[in-house]
C-alpha cells in the first residue's frame, strides 16, 4: 500500500509541474459548478431527455467540475428539483430509501431537528466529526458537537440539484468524508427576470410558503436571486402533561445570491443565507423499565427500601399508562423544545488567468447555535432527562403521579429546575478558505485540480447543559441536576491535487482508458475543555467533580473567558471547580487511484482504490482523564463498477449502473458507557474497533413506452467487526459476545469485553426502492400531468454500538433493533394547469400509515429505562406553484 501512496504523491507533484508550464496547455475547462443553465427547464423535465430516461443528462460536480453523472467514475445519486418534488423530499430523512446504502435520520439524538447521514456503514459517531459531510455551494456547513446535526432546516429550498456521493471523497473535498458527501447546489442568479411563489397545505395543519425572484440588475453583468421559505406543521405526538404537540415543525429561512460578471474572464458569486427553527422538541414514548437494575440500586423493591425506594409498582404504573395512551401520546416531565439558528456568507471568485487556466477562491464564514430540552424516559419521573436547560418543570399535580405520592414536594411542584440557565448546547463560528486552480492540457486529454484548504471552527460563547438522570422515583422533583460546561475547537489544513489523463495520448492501444490519480495531505488539531460536576445532596453547597484528577478552576473564571456577564444559577465556591483540557493533533494522507474505460459510447467500466481519513476528537462526556480524546478513523476502499445506457430492441431506453466495494475500516469510533468508581460519575468513552465492510449497489431505469418510466435502486451492505474490545469498568458488568464465559452472561469489571459479534450501528443491510412515473395524456393547452409512485423496503437496522436486544431470552437493550418495514409514497403533478402558469401537486407520504421508529434511548442497562421516538405518520397535502417571468 505504501507504493500506492508514493505513486499518488508522485502523480500530484507531476500535475503541479504540468500546470505551471503554459506551453503544455492546450485547452481549458469551463468553470466548475456552473450547472444552472445545463438543466432542462422545470416544466420540461418530465419529458424524456438524453437517452430517453428522465434526468439522464443531469450535470454534477462530484469531481469539482461540470460533468454528466453518467460520465463520472464515482457513485453519485443526483436529484433534480422535479425529482425532489415528486418524492416530497424536504429534509435529510426523506432521502432514506431513495439512495443506495444511505441511512438518514436522527440516529438516536434528543431532537428531531438533528438529522444526519450514514453511507456504507460510515456514520456520525457520538461526539465525532461527520463521516458524511454536507456541503452548501461547495463549502462544508457547520456541524454540531452535541448532536449529529449539520446545517439546519430549509436546505432543500430552491436548489439546482442535490448530489449524494458514496464512498471516501477525501481528495477533492475539504472535510472528513470516509462515508461520502451530500452536495447542495443552490440556484444561481441568471440573466432572466423570473421567479415563483408556492404555497402548500396539508394534514396536521401544514402550512408552507416559498418564493424566489431572479432579477438581472445590469444585463449579463449583475444579477440577483432572492429566496424565502416558511413552514409550520402541528406535531404528531401529544404530550398530555403539557398539552402540547411534540415532533412539530416551525422554521423560516432566506437566501440571497449575487452574481457579478464585470468582464468575460472574471466572475464573483456571493451567497448569504439564514435559518431559524423553534419547535416543541421530540416526543419520546416510554416503553418499559429495567426492574432488575432499579432493584439492584435500591430505587424500588417489593417491599420498598425505607427512605430510598418505592414499590416497583410505582414504576410499572408509568409503563401501564404509556401503553394505555398509545404510541402517539406521551407524558413528559420536561417542557421539551428544540432551537436552531444558523447563517452564513459564502463567496466564490473565479478568474480565467488565460485560455488554459482558471483560478478559483472560495471563502466562507458561518455560525450555528443549537439548544434543546428533552425528557427521554417519556414519563413524569426524572430517570433520563439529559437536557433541561431553558425548560420549565411542572408546577402542577400530574395525573398518574401525584396520586401515588410523587413528587413529595409541597403542592407537587418540581423544585429542581434552573430558571437562570441561558446557555446553548452548541454555539460556534466557522471560517473556511480554499484556493484552487483548474485546467486542461494535451488537447483536453488531461484535466487537473490543485488547491489548498483551511478550516477553523470554534465556540463563540460558553456551551452548557444540565441533566436530571437516575433520580429515584421517591425524590422526583427534588434531585439536584448535574451541570456541564464545554467548548470544542477544530482546525484543519490540507493541500491536494487530482488529475484525469486519457492514456490514449501515450499510446493508441490505450485509447478510451482514463487514469485518475489524486492525493491530499491533511493536518488536524482538535482542542477543548469540559467542566462538569454534580451537586452533593448530602452537603449543600458542595459539588462532586465528574473527572478524577481534574484541575480545580472556579466556574466563574471559565464562564468569564467567554461571556463576562454570565451568572450561572448555582455557582460553586472558588476552588471547587472541575475542569479538564485536552488537545489532539493528527495528520494523514488520503488518495485516489482509478481507471475507467469506454469500450463503447454507452458503456463505462471503472475501478478505483481510495484511502479515507476522519479526525479524532474530544470526549466532553469523559469521567476519566485517560478517555478525554479519541483517535482518527482510517478507511481503505476498493471499488469496481460500470455505468451503461442502452436501447433494447433499438428503441427502448434502458439504463443499468452497478458497483461493488470492499473497505477495510480501522479505529472505528464507537461510543460506550463509562463509570468513575472514585467520583461515582456516569459518562462515556469512545472505543476504537476494526471492521470490514462490503456491498453491492445497483441503479436501473427503463422507459418501455413514451408515457411510462420505471426505475429501481437496490443496495446490500455487509459489515463485520474484526476486533471490538473494551476493558469493563462498570461495577455491574457488561453484556458482550464473550459473556458466556462468565456467570449470568455478564463480563465483570476488570475483564475485557468482546463486542465483535455485534451488528454494525446505523446500517441497513438491504435498501430497495421501486418507482414509476406515468405521463397522463391531456390536451396540450391543458398542461402536462403525471402520476408518480414510490415503494421502498428497508431491512432491519441496529442502533446500539454495544448491546444486543437480548441475551438468552433476557432483555439487554430492547428496541435497539428497528424491524424491517416498507413505505409507499405517491404524487400527482399537473404543470401549467389549463395554461394558467400554475403547477399543482397532490402528494402523500407513508400512505399505509406505518408506525416507524426513528430513535431509541439506548440506556436500558445504564439508566434502567427504554423509550422510542417514532417517525411521521401518513402525511398528505396540496402544493400550488405559480411561475412568472421569462
């Protein structure tokens, strides 16, 4: 493998030598990422294009330059605006089932706003950088630390296309991309006066408004495009304690693009955007208790333990009530909420240095702030309330709780809230700078991209969290919350080069064979601190540090580093602080080496080897100094496939694309529970595993006759751990693959647990999507009408990094395996209704109204409770759009 790296490095050096020699240059590529005018008009996309398959000629930028998707030796799934509308895709989770090997969703996080991507088994791990990076206008959007969140709502509005790239993309893209990348390409301003207004209504009181206007201020010189969107929808989970609907939507966003072309050789594109979301948070549904654990720690008993526990019937009563009200209702002790604010400015400058070379500079500044409060046990008890900042606690008797004598405070009022809390979970600013040169040589037989990238993400204020976990039922409303204050910074620098050479320039025997070589070297620095403690219930005014051996620093000193006006609700005495600092530096090469060959104009064969790398990070949930940091991931990927377009019988357009990949995955970042026996603090650590991942992805489409197009995507992913071990520290022991070697199936503290038999986390082995589009004949002056139907099958998925659902029939982590399910979506589209200029779409999703889990608490063994968050029920509505201008 070292020889491959050396070859890639030599190739990168050679490319740099080529481009500085103008005498060797023979041609120049058009500027990358100007796909606006390459797409068919919106009202024509339903018609056959290219070879007769809709969307056949979509232009993508998977290699940082304009190319037909079928000409790129990379697995890329691209969505035009029309396809996004047909599938009713408006958030990441809507892509689940529509893209091979992709899993999208909340990944067990505490808020439905937090949605991330997993491709080919590479996911956003706990506290780690994303394995699938999200880009807007070629720039990575800010990524949250406490949640698997990149960007915010509104990203799917007014796009030229969405591209999902599968596999390591670490050569040409600027952030960690061992799994792939999702590229959002916004509509750029054009030289036309045009725009649209759109309104949608639907069940669950859906109201959605959207509009865009494009104005050429100075013809061909200065053009502006402005976009605004708003969505409000009632939730589908009723919280009967607070009389609120959880899992709702309420957000608005705006975007403005300014294109300046003062000369034919110079162009500047300025993009500014902003999004704000505020809703009632996720509705977790309580499913049950780990009664054995509750009895072991004395929280309940039959008979109850005096002065500590209650009868276990008190806990069971909460489960009985949850079962009685059903999976679309909940009873939460916290008035949950979720808030996201993000905005940014991206500027792309392009200058043709000559007819042979183009210089591009992409600079951006973005901000992200997220905050949430939640109750993940789904009951009025305070067993697992991991975030209660800014959230009210009940000041009224709760049915089903107060009649059991809980809480025991006067008037049944919870007194363990913190009304003065005003800290976000994440608040960061991000700066990026990329300088790039593109060009072609040797009569367009060689194209290349060379550049440098800089990334700097840091807190713009103090982050904080309060939590109420593992509170005995007898003390509901009284337990003192734990507090944590955090900040994490990331810096990354990289140099890269990639080229594609038609080997026919060297010998006619290699005509049609192209060699792609790319090399990137990245330097990362991650630094951060954590300051966490819990209040000592036995000695008011004292705190117990979570991390053994932490450096005592007063809380006020830490807070004042960020905000001089910050006054926490409960401030420990000077010298009683509990802080740790940590820094991790890493560096690594990534590269791509590939061949593609066209034996005919309609068939491309390709094979490539890629190396991916994802930076390590800071574990802000550490309860021991030795677990403060975790190391980088590395991935070797081997891939081969083909892309083809045919005409069956000489007349029927048919497309078939397929690829097989095999990956060696080292130091897989997997979270695990942790316990400090000295401080009695519960936390987390990040383990490193090794695994092999392989899979097959197939995409096909056919138009058997002019009015009907059928398409399908199928993917199968197989992943196996080769080594996954942990030294058990929890006194209660740990279920593991080698548990049979010990009594009761538990690996005791001090022994090594083997998890290599576990299923991969956030991986769906089989994803099948079948879809059809039928053009309905109507008179030409009545517009164009089509019916679209999509069916997706998704096999079972494991959501736990460590624990299986059960061991020898005994529940270990119930609910962590999501069962296989299928979804049926459909839409009827009528464009230019009766020649009025209006487009109408009647849409429906989850038409069979499946109850689909999208999140699981995963703390049955650590906190003794099990809860589930469910996805959207059947949704339907009507969308009207009016287009104006040329």
